[in-house]
């Protein structure tokens, strides 16, 4: 059983460049979430997909951020024209469908650490 | 989202029980109480959740006050591996738009050998 995987694990980029992160959820998990975590803080919600539909977006997700989940499987998070304030850990999580007890859990990946210089 | 209040940090000794408190005085009747933990350099990990009754699983126990305005996560016998930040989160998964987890600052638990 493979858990949620994220690539790359680390990314260093220069201000103004575009970056893209990938998340592969646990197979058959139809719900996928992106969070951002800065040093010393708890994770903050960015966006949520159910299958391929993006059902919720945080106000933190500015116009420079876009997330997709084209086939309801893996997801990508792109940041355009990166700024130093975008430096953070980007976490992906998934959960199974329905209202079974297990669907209440979110399974997190290891995260992608972005450093913008 | 209903808010929770947790101590910033706690310290305990290895092989002793740990009681991590959480106050949620504005909890609604349909809010579930979730606990997640985050070990150093890892993503958060689900620990336990409950609604009204106390809950036990292989990782921990969750004791919920009768008025539901507070809860306590109990680690029965702490190990060094339990050193982490513990988050208490309220969530009603049945509400559209309530799928997200709203993390606070959590409690940083230190375990002394």
C-alpha cells in the first residue's frame, strides 16, 4: 500500500519563476486537498477536489496559484511568478469517498518544501 | 469554523501517560472532534476522532466532556516517537464546504527519555 506521494520533495527557485508540484493520492481516494504550512504554524487549507471537480478554494489561493486534477487521480499545484512569501511547505492530502468512518480521515503526503530566493 | 484552544507546549516523560487538553466552548451539535499530529519533517497524521462518547484506538484515547466543550487526548504510555505537534480540530463533514481541516497552533509535545 503506497501512501500519498508528492514530487518534488524540495524545490528552490528564483523569484518570478513558475513552479509546479504534483500530488498522487492513495488510489481510489476521490477527495484531494492542498494545504500550505509556514514555519511554526499549522497547515492552512488552499483547495479541495472531489474527483476532478474543484469544490472549494481558499482566499489564500491568489490568481498566481492554480490547481488541477484533470482525471480525478493525481493533482498539480502551479505557482506563477513566485514571490519570497510563497516559501513554505505545500502539503497534499486525500481521503476516501462516502461517510464511512475512514472517510473522516485525511491522509497526508510528506510535502514539497518550496524556497523562493 | 468553531475554534479550539490548546496549550502551546507540554512536556512528559517516556513511558508515562500524557493528557493533552483542548477547549472548544463554541462547538456545535454536529461538530466532530478530530486529533491529528505532526512529527518533525512529516505531514500531519490522523490520530483519532469522536462526537460524544469516549473513543479508543491503537494510538490513543479521546475523552470528551459531557457538555462537549472540552476534550482530552490521552497517550497511555508515551514513547520518544510520540514527540510531535498535536492538533485538535472541529469538523462537520456532513456540511458542504466543511471538508477542509482548520488547524490551529497545536500543542508541541516533548517527551523526555
